[in-house]
C-alpha cells in the first residue's frame, strides 16, 4: 500500500499529527536550547517559537494537499483565498471580536480599574494578526475544516476543530507564561484559549459553510488575533482572568444565537 493511500484513509489524523509535531517539536527544540528553563526564554526565542506556530498548520496543509490532490488541489486551495464575492453580510462577523473585546475593556476601565483601558498598538496587532490569519488558516480552514464538515454538522465540526486549535496553542503559551503565571497557568489557558477559541471556531465554521471562502476564514482569524494584540492592556494573571470570563461568555452567547437562527 502506497504512502498516499495510507494517508488518504486518515487525512485529518495525519494533518493534525503533522501540525502539532512541527509546531510543538520546533518550540520544544528552542526551549531545549535554553535548558528547558521557562525563565530563560527571551523575546527572540518567542519570535522563533511563533515561526514554528505559523509553519505547523500551513506546511502540513500544503504538503498533504500536494500529495493527495496534486497541483490542481494546491491551485484550488489558493483560489479559495481569493473568494471575496460572498455578499456584504458575511463580512459582518469580522466585527464580533473588535466589538466584544473593546466593549469589555471600556466597561472594565470605567467600572473596575483604569488598568483595563484599551491599548492602541495597531501596527503590532496587524503584523501578528495578519501572519497568524494567513498562515494558520491555510491549514485549519484550508485543509481540516472542509473534511470535518463533510462528516459532521457546522456546530460539531467547529467544536472539534476549535478544541484542537485551542489546545495547539498550549505548548507556546506554556513556555511564554508559565514562569509568570505559575499554578495559575492552566486555568488561565483554559479561560483565555480553550473556551473563547472553541466558540469562535464554531462561528468561523458557520461562515465557511455558507461561503466556501478561505479568505473570510483568514480575515476572521486576523481580526481575532489582531484585535486582542492591539487592545489588550498589560496586566497580572488575576486581572487578566477577570476580563476574559465575560468576554468568553459573550462570545458563546453570540455563537448560541447564530446556531439557533442559522
């Protein structure tokens, strides 16, 4: 049995295995150069870890698409990145995170503490959000989501991918935050990554099901990551958890409303 035939039997399993292996393997390699000491991780190390985060989903998608579908498959993958003629209403979900996050920060900065006043680091947010959306969604929305939606409902496909997407952030987040967060790292990770990202991925799955636009998936990712990088103030873990809870809850409310009305 050929390698292509074997992979074609379980393409999603192979994709996630590769995406995790490339990203987590690269991050662990960099951490090992620092003696696996989280306190020794510097900004430049974090930048290299971010590079492996970008390569994991994108490189896995391009490799498997080329292997399983050939040049035509790769061309179709990139063609979906230019599918912008989907109707103006499908661009409205892009505003979800900017509206929710800004509202939470403004309310908290007024009623709780000025430390929650939103930042406006737009340039940095555009760079980080742009790279994340472009590279990651080549895999998550470009390869994994269509195959999940061929088997499962919009909600279930989004839930599965959302959990795997959120957990995939765990390795980088651990090495970036464990030294400062200590015992609070895991609850913060669950609240900051698992709960809201799973909800948002369901929303992304709904948009993709109705548009078949990889471009919109990339833009939704850009708006999520870019907005939070832009407006989120620097704060302690306990203060961070305080705003994340209502933000995550509000995002799930949006998802529930959409799922009931779709």
